[in-house]
C-alpha cells in the first residue's frame, strides 16, 4: 500500500498498524465528542427518542390527513398513553450513557466511513477509487433510509400495537425504559443493515455469483425467506412483520434490477 504523499515507498506492517491506530483514535475522539454533546442535551435527545411513542406522532397525523383526503373524513387514530418505568436504581443513568454512545456512533458514521475510505484508498487504482466513493455514498444513503424508515414507520407502528395491546381490561402495560430503548436501537440498526440488500446484490452480481434470471426464478422462495427473516428481526406483532416483509420484498425487486444493470 502506498502512502498518501504519493511517493513509491511502501509502508511496513508496523506502519500500517500505526496508521490504523491513529485512525481509530480519531474515530473514537469524534464519536466521543458527539456522544458528550448528546449526553449534555438530555431534554432534546429524549424528546426525539420518545416522539415515535406518542399518540400524536407526525406519522399518525399524515395517515389521518391521507384518509381524510381519500374521503374518510370521520377517520381518527385514538389517543393512547403508555407509561415508561425504571426498575433499577442506576438504570436511567446507564441507559442515558449507552444511548449517548449509540447516538454518538450514529452521528459520527459519515466521518467513520470517510476515515475507512482514507485508510484503504491508497491501495486502490484511480478507477477503483471512483467506484468506491460511489459505493460508500450509496451504502450510507441506504443506511440512513433504513434508519428513517424505522423511526417514522416501523417503530411507531410496533410500539403502538404492542404497548396498547391488552388481554383484559384490568391488565395495564408499563414498559421499562430499557425495553423501549433496546427495541428502538435494535430495530433501527437492523433496518439500516437490511437496506444494504441492493448493494450486496450488486457486489455478488459483479462477481458472477448472482444473475437477474436466478433472482427472478426464485422469487417465491425468496418471499418465504423474507417472511422468515422478518419474523426473526422484528418485534412479535403482525403489523410490523407485514411492513418489514413488504419492504424487504421491494428491496429484493430493486436488487433484481441492480443485478440486471450489472449484466
């Protein structure tokens, strides 16, 4: 691997480790700084995190307006309130710390991708570098799209259903703060990852492992796999399962067209 100065000297293995170590320190420094800012902005942070669990969240207002525009003027999404509790003495503080770290890494993700690209780019040819920049941009945009899909659609629907579901009138749900945050972060990260399906299909298509004809023939089998994967990665409610299955199948169709383009 050549260094960034453009000369012909080759870095030793120890040199690569030193460059990698410095890169990790820079990444940890930026992510840590963002995490500290998030931790200090407690009110704004938790207002943002709790918003999808409110009955008047923006997604519900859009649904109501859409139904009214379609002629269903009497359609209303009823109010609901789910209490969150903390069961351990230190749970609120520790949840605040871990959430700040998670949001710090999420906020630093563009810089992390930039640093990783800087680390590997000296080993790439010029044309490979151009393709890599496009790939990094697409990967990040798809990840952000998956995060937004989780925040505005999947998590609110899942929380509304599971948080208000009751087997009897005398049974009331009180959700722990840890459970709320764990479901939120897990679903968000999983959606960011599964939205990389077109990128994975592109890479496999370039290597000749996948063809568009193969993907088209196995549509029915893929649908079964998608439903199984959706059941594994989503909370146990039918609505979220259906929504995630639809999203994954649409991504599968996009992947077919991406592989066809590579051919």
